[in-house]
């Protein structure tokens, strides 16, 4: 029997990423204090055995909000899959029932580009990717206080409208970096920093509950608190999640608080349920018909004791297969037994072996075979043909031939991921190798590229078929500017899997960085064939077209990207920069100011800088200086405004102010040749240290400057050597300057116009 509730019930779903059920006080854990989550449990319903269908963020959330397995909705991994628009989400159903819907997202892995925004009136993602040196799905995140601040701001305007809000708190995910006082309180304990993040999230939830009370919303709202998956914390040698499907990563908390006084307060449900059951249970509660696609079951009958849920519940991870070419893992959990289909099958009695240390498959083969059969039937029953659709897109034969020539795609016999007679390795036998790959990724994050290269080569020595290791080697070679070697590694990866998106991207970048621009164009267009919703290829194509002087084509690329992500401040600023390059100043100002109008807690790199360039183009020098100063304040690590301010003061014949800015520029970027040359000229003009001026000018030449900078440098050195009474050197540099001027007639110095100093 469903609880009787007031009309216009609001719904808040809180998903705490990477939260193990057994690391909460209300689930019996003593290592962390979670008083506010305890309070929700005391006033609500706690489910003891809740199973996630997959230990990965995007697929698990897709299951929560569609009520279906990955077998059906087709999202099997982070970053490489989209939720198809044909899938019906909880938000879409509730929106049709006049609910206002909003989502507040804590990590880029759930960005709207992957389709989970379906049905939400407002989807707060808007991640600023410009501050990250390497875009990683794990790394791009925001703290929970920022997520909840935005959610509260939205809720303050909806007090008279019924709503469904999803709040995603990412803090317990790696890296474990709890703020004070939680870092000091928990550091040094077993799992201390992970638990510190949980304690921090608990405090945020307490503040949020107080907000709901102040807004008179708490007793009008259903609160669902759960997680997408857990965290291994070293169990089975896995530090994080995604690789295995043991209890540590698939058993998650689920607590439901109904508003008002009711007979279900403090109730504990021991029967196992699935994350898929959340959606149908919410729909039943508000008396909305469930769509036929739903594969979860309402758990309300369990509360009355009329039904005991002993149905088999399925879990999977295809992460080892998609990333490393090893076997996927699929499992089923029923009656406290768990079967895992692997090259070496596993069977565990969870009643006596909750840590899954004793594999009983050989002793209980009949039970194992029975559960395997049930699992296969479940897979067959719940799978959808749409989920199995190949991700590779149809392309014409001419394009295919060109892509093959450049190494972006293998010949036709490589287009299947399954090779006859090939047996995929058991992830249990590759966990040490997997950890070596993770160590490589850590070394990369620390920018220890040589050490990372040595480490990943040892991985490839042990298993040359690991595609992610091959990709990482290519990435490391790219970082070390060994582009031809990188190209070969990416091509080797694509011979095995021509749809390997990261390898195509790396190959295109290697071509771009080695100035093989036409080859790079083919690569980025290939990426758009595979993933038309990704804006990064458009951005790189715009870079290339601008380098080729084809600004109109660059404009088309950025417009396409803006069409995909119209809320992106970065893209609006970039669009303004291209309009500026084309001399379309009014349109440039409109886009740049729109980008700046969206600026909140995170400053936008180069927005004030581009506004300063706009003012320079109009001759509004005081406004330009003001905008450059604003860029220095908001983005103090950006060297570009320092250089341009130095140029302004240089032209105004204020060498003291100019020298200060050029030196500041070089403190932030000691690889920028023009700054050395202007600093050298200022010192030369003072006539007090010509040897230092010579040293600075020669330093610029060691940085392989572009042609205009070389011309300026040769003229400058000719002047310096003339003053040093070294006529042969002076003549040498003067001749070189004039020779290069013939190659680039009228190039002048890099400071001739703001256009030459645009940052894209």
C-alpha cells in the first residue's frame, strides 16, 4: 500500500558519486560521522541491499533516470556513449505532468553532451575546460558547495511550483581532497581522505536540509538519496572503480524520506533492490503510469511485507574490454549468491563471504551454471537492438581511402572488435598491469613524461595488445614533440580498433603540431563523423583554418560548435575573437560581452584580453589598458596581457613600464620569443648593457620563433652588433633580416597590429 501524501509532491534526487553503502554510519560504519544522512535515514526508509547495474558514473545515472539496464539504454561506458533521444527519462515524464525540472551536476562526465539532460528545463553543467591542461572525465569537476549553491538559487524561485530536482555531488570521487576541517580530522586514518570527503558531503546535506526547512519545502518534498556506484579502496587490488563488479563498487546506499509523519519512518528493507527500481517507485508514488520500457520494479510492495524481492539483479562492466581489450564482466546477484561471468567464472556466497574472497565456482558448479543460465536469459530479455548499434558512421569511399592512407582507420577486415579464435584476458589476471597503467596516468598528471614513457613501455612489453597503453605512449610522444613516433603509435592502435576515438584525436593532434595541416583536417573531420556532438574537433579545425589564413572557414567551425553548446562561455569568447580577426568589431563585442556576462565564480581565460584587443582595434587605448588589467586580475597566470601592455607602453615611449610588463610576461612564460626581443631593445636603447641585450636576443632565436619575429630579431641584433663595433656580425644579421623580408614582404614586427596578437 502506497503512503498517502499531499498533492503537488516535490521530488529531490541526490546522487553522491562513488559512495559505498558500507561507509555510512546508518549502514553500520564507524569510520566517519554522517549525522545529517543519519537523520534522513531515521526519518525515512533505508534499503540495505541496493545493487548498481554498472560501476561507472554515466551508465549508472542513465539507468537511474530511465529505469533500464545498460543492456537496453546502450550507455556502457563514460565518454564514448550517448543516451539516445529515443530513451524516455524520468525528467521527460514529469515535465509532461507539469513539473519544473532541473539538474545540478558536479562533474564533466555527466555533461549535457552525453544526453542525460533530456527533459530538464535547466541543466547546470557549463564546465570551463580552459583551465585544464588535459581534459579528463575524472578531473573536470566542481565542489559540492558550488553545486548546492546553484540548486538553492534555482529553488528559491520555485516555491509555488511543483518540481523535480536532481543534485549530483561528486566529492567522494578521486582525487580525495576534502576541505578543512575534514582533511585534518580524517587524514592518517584508514581510507581517511575518502571518508573525509563523505563527512564534507554530509555537512553540505545538513545545510541543504536547513535551506529546505527555511523555504517551507522539506515537508512538501520526497527526498531520494543514493549513489551511482561505490569504490574498491584496494579490495581485490583495485583502488577505485570500473574494472570489477565486486560488492565494494556495485552495492550503494538508498535512503528515501517521505514528507510529513508516516508509518514508514525508520523502516529498513533487507530485500535486495536495484538502482533501476527508483524511477518506477517514484512514478507509482505520484500515481503516474510507468512506460513499458521500464525494467525496474516498484519497491513499495516490499514495505508492506507482502512481497519478498528475490529476483536476479544484473551488473556489468565493459570497461576492461573497451579500454584494454580484456574481457568484460557480467554478473547476477540472487538469494545472497553472486555469479560473475569471466574467462574464469566466479561464484560467491555473500552471507558467509561478503568480501568475495572465496570463489566457490569449482565446488558449486551446478549452482554456478544455473545462475549463468539465468543471467543469459536476463541479458536476452532486457537487451535492445538499439544498444548494439555500431558507433562507426557511414562514410563515402573517397573519404575512407584518404583516412586509410593517413592511418586514421584500418582496412575493412579490422572493423570488427571480435577476432576469431581470440580469447580475451581475464581482468583478474591483468589487475597488476591495469595498476601500472593507472600509475602512468598519475605520472602524466604530474608532468613526469619521461618516467611515464618508461612505465607505459613496460606495460606494452608485457601485453602489446593493450590499446589504452598504445594511446598513452602516443600521447606521451606528442607531449615530448616526437610527432612522427607518436603518429606511428596512434596508427598501430587504429589498426586494431578504427573507432578508437582518443587515438584518432591524438593522431590528428600529432599531424597538427607537426604542421601537417591537411592530414590534421581529415582527422578532426573523422572525429565529427564518429561524434558530431563533440565541440573539440570544431575548435581545432578553427585553429588550423586560422593558421592557413582562412578565417571565414574558422568562423563556420566555431558557429557549428556554438550550435552544439550555446551556453559555453569559452565558445562565445572564441567566436568573438574570430569576428575580431575578420574586422567585424560590433559582432565581436556582442559575443565577448555575452561570454563575460555569464562569468560567475570561475573567470574566463582571455575574455577581458579579447575585449582589450577590441578596444585597441577601435583606438580606445585607455579602455584597452583597463581591460588588460582586468585580465591580469582575473587570470594572473595569463602572460598575454602582460606582453600587450608592454607593447602599449613601449609605443608610448615609457620604457620603465614596458620593461616591467615584459619581465612579468617572461616570468609566466619563459618560452615566448617576442618578449625577449622587446626587452633586449629596451636595454639596448638605454645603452648600458649591450651584452645583456645580445644575450636576450639570442635567447629568442633559440626558441624557434616565427618568421616575423625572426625578422625583428635580426634587425635588432644588427643594431646591437653595430653598437658593439662588430661590423661582420651586424652585416650578417642585416642581410638575414632583408632576405627574410623578401619571403614575407612587409611582415614587420609582431606588434604591428592587434590582429597579430589575437589569442584563439
